[in-house]
């Protein structure tokens, strides 16, 4: 089975550097992790998922990176993650993680703010099953991120199967002199 196009596009939007430290929220079975790890010869990847089965599958799929200390998979919901244990990240990715647009995600975005390096970026990607949801999701995501102190932009990417990938890229707004 090939890599879903939405994951290839999402990982490309991260604009990874070889030494980046990357967090993936909702890592699933570790498919995007594999794409990310290919681009991180000196970096580190951490994947979170609330499914124990998914975390086990992701760890198995990326066993070489796990045994080499380049990848870690954690069974937890984002809201329950320990920021002290996780540390700071240069890039944070979430693909089809609905919490960010179905509600204000106040607790989750507060945690992301703590986890994201001041110069880092957050990339949220969605492929809504209903194309009419793209505009709604875009508006909600931009509002939720702005309310949480992010500066964000949204783009739409056409996929081969006539679907649209909505990508919202954000950074924590920096105070003058900060």
C-alpha cells in the first residue's frame, strides 16, 4: 500500500531541516513518521496518538528509528501529554486531527504553544469528506489559532482524487522585543 498523497503534501509543508525536532499529533500507524524520519538525519521525531494499537503499529513500522533513538511513540491524547517530558519542538504536525476545528481546542493549543519552539511552526492539515467543509474548517481554524496567540495562514491543495487538502500553518506571535 502506498503513502497517501495527503501525508506527502503535509510533510512537505513542514519545510524540514535535517536537525529539526518534530512532534506529530495523531501519528496513527506511523506512515507520516516514516516520511519525516527520511528527512531528519540528525533530528528527532516524537509521535503521539490516543490509540494504543496505533502506537504499537507505528513503533513497529519505524523500529529502526526507534531503536536508534531517533523516534519515540507515545500513547496519550494531546490534552494529557506532559510538556516537561516532551520538551520543545521546531515543527508540530497534525493531519486530520479534528479537535482543532470542531471546538476551540483551548487546552490543546495552550499545550502546543508550550511545546513549540519560539521560532517553530505548527502545520494542521485536513481533507474534509465534504468539500463544502473546507471553507468552514478554514474559518474555524484561523479563528481558534488567532485566539490562542498564533499568526496563521491557510492554503488549499488539490489532490489527485479530486479532494482538497486544507493546510493551516501557524507560528506563535512574538511580542516586540521578545
